[in-house]
């Protein structure tokens, strides 16, 4: 059995190797750039008018003759003398000879002639070539998580694909003779299989799209074969149940038989003591305890940070905050506790119903209070560490 700290140190030492993939920019929302992206063009690509108005060669005079028109998309580069103006619109190419755009609201027009009522500064209302970014400059750095603005920015540079951290493929393997798929009448002695539904939900929330679910009986051969198949195609394997010490718990043996290297087994914590973590090549395996609340806590604390790190996220662990306890917390067990709790403002309250078999309390919680194994008691008003259950 190892401490929570040591288990987390082991988790944090992985992955050693990251993988990338090229995706369409349109599909890259929330993905993380695996390499710097440099701009293939100047942006703006040419001198653009920032206003609807008149482009002129700046001078002291107030009267100009309109000689041409330039609207957005036009390619004509008209010549312009002092005293001449080009009627121009927002986004249109400013003639090389023009150095100033006068907004139309400051102009009185009469036929082909205009009278400027309020002369702007020279060079006003023109977006310079490459003002936003120049060709060859880094548009976005490696490690940038692409939000919608970043996607729009890269699109305006003409970029259509990006190389990002590859999102891991995940298989959830649920074990147990007692498990019945929801949607059918419950038979005697059976329970509905809920861990895969819950884990798939939290994986989807974390941006994982490729998720396969397999259910097996408490049968050594079946467990071993399913693990073998899952290891071949996956980056992450989450096993649920069958990792305790019962006569029908075959998961550990089946993993070792498949040459998955054990990195730790059993953590000094409550809930989730029997968590098993291992690795085969670049596939990571978490054998989660079957009790639903234990499975979810182990997922949040250990599996999620590794998955998020593989996706390239910098803040890969769930965020921690300090709050004042509204409850007396006793911890005679000398284990690290993860208690389902409700945080409101600066106060946090431990909720009733901490059993690892129960999800009801979990569904009402917004944080887990983490009580260190050395802490025997927390008094009302004392500060505690809360792990926020949001991503
Ligand atoms: P195990 O870890 O296999 O000993 O299972 C511990 C407890 O969790 C037992 O009461 C199981 O019935 C329950 N359990 C195991 N797997 C699941 C699951 N996929 N969905 C819901 N409950 C489960
Ligand atoms: Mg079981």
C-alpha cells in the first residue's frame, strides 16, 4: 500500500512520450497545439480601409475630386494625386498613393467633389499590411488550447489543419456477474450497470470522443481475453470492479498475465483503496474499484490528470481551493479521506452518506474535501482543502 502523495507522484511522472495528430481546424476546438503555428501570410494581407469614406493623399486642402471607387474585394490599385480622392469602403484595398482615409460622416459630397469638414490625422483609418501578424511570425505557440477565437484567428490566416496533442482512445471494461444493462427489468440478485455510463459521461466532459465499453462476467479467461484486445487498440484502459481480494476478482491476475506492468496497487485512502495502476508500452491501465463512488473518486484524482496531461493540458489536476469547514471531521483511520461535500462561498459542509456504494450524495456535491492521513480531527471553522468537481 502506498500513500496518496506517492501514487500521485507516479501518475505525474507519465506520460513519458506524447503523441500528436493532424486534424481539421474546424474539429480542433479545445484541443492543444503540439507545435508552434507560424503565419503563412501577412494579416491584413494589404493596406485596408478601416472605414467607409474617402482615401486621399494627405494635404492641407479641404476640397477633393472623386476619381475612382474601391469596394471590398476590388483589386484595382488606383493612382492618386493631391486633390483627388477615391471613394472607399471598409476592408477595401487602399491605393498605394493614398495615405489617409476620411470617414464619410466628416465629408460633404456634391456630385464628383467632396468637402472635408473634419480632417483626420495623416495615416488615419488605414490598417497596415501585417499589422496583426507578419508572414512567418508565430501565430500561436505550442501548448495553446484552441478556443473559438484561436480557431477563427488561424482560419483568417488561411490555415485549414493543425497538429494537436492526440486525444487518447479509452476502453471501459466493466466486470461483474451481477451487472445488468439499464433499460431492462431488473432480475433478482442483479443491479444496473452504472459505472460505464458514469465514466463515459465524465470522459466526454473531458473531451474524449473515442470510448468503447465492454462488459465481462467474473470469469478469468473472459477478463484476460478482453484486456488483451483492449490493450491492442487503446491509450487508456479503465477497468471497473474485480480488483479487490474476493474469490471472483480476477482483474489483477488478468492484467499481469497480459504483461501489464504494475506501477502501484492499493492506496492509503478512503474511498478507493484497491486502485491498481499499470502500463504496457504506451497504454495506461487503471483498475478502478467497482463501488461507484470509489470508482469516480479514483477517476477524478488519478485517471483524469493523466488523461488531461496526454491531451496537452497544463492544469491537468482538478483545481483546489481552501475553505472553512462547517463540519467536525474525525479521521481515526490514518488514511487520506476524500469526502463528498458542498462548497458555498468560503464555507464547506461534509454531506451525509459517504458510503462508497452510494452515488446519491456525490450527485449533490460540488467538491471533495481532502483530509490528510496525518490529520485526526478538523474542527468547525478550520481550513480544509477542497477539490472542485468541475473542469
Ligand atoms: P467489486 O469491486 O467488483 O467487488 O464491486 C464492488 C461493488 O460495486 C459491488 O457491490 C458491485 O456490485 C458494485 N459494482 C461493480 N461494478 C459495478 C458497475 N459497473 N456498476 C455499478 N455497480 C458496480
Ligand atoms: Mg465484482
